[in-house]
């Protein structure tokens, strides 16, 4: 069974456009994905590797969470493994057009998402 891997850093913000523009200019990244107008914007490096995501949501200092990725076929097992080692769900898992997602918190309350993308 393959393990979860790091996907990208996501910043929750009320102004995805402005923040994505700032970080693209600061880091030399380019927009590679966009969903629901400006609800979700992803910046990638010159090789196409996803580096930063900007998601419309509650914002403020420290409003950052990690996105982890696993194979779609491993989603349920990986979610269960994370729960067994101390993660807790902050919302029920769900299916979105891009795949499956579980919103979780680590043992210290730090937020992260487990994502299984449709190819």
C-alpha cells in the first residue's frame, strides 16, 4: 500500500485573487488550476509541480493548512490509518468533482486535508 505524500501548502483567505497574485510574483510561480471562479487557485513552479493553493475561507494569521495526497484506491485505508494514529475529522469525508477529500486535524489541532484526486 502506498503512503500519503505531501501535496501543497494551502492558505485560507477571503481574497484568493490578491493573495495568489502576491505569491506568484513573490515566488515566481504561475497559476495552474482554478475552480469555481476564484474559490480555489493553485500556483505551480516552472516544472509544473504544485506548490501553493489559495482557498476561499476563514482567513487570519495562521489560517494555513497542509494538503496531503494519496491514490484514490487507498483513500479509505489511508483515512483510517490517519485516524488510528490520532487525527480527528473536522467534517465528514466527501466526494468532489476532483476526487475524495477528508478534512482532518492532527493531535495538536493543526488542520490538514487528505485528498485523492481523480486522474
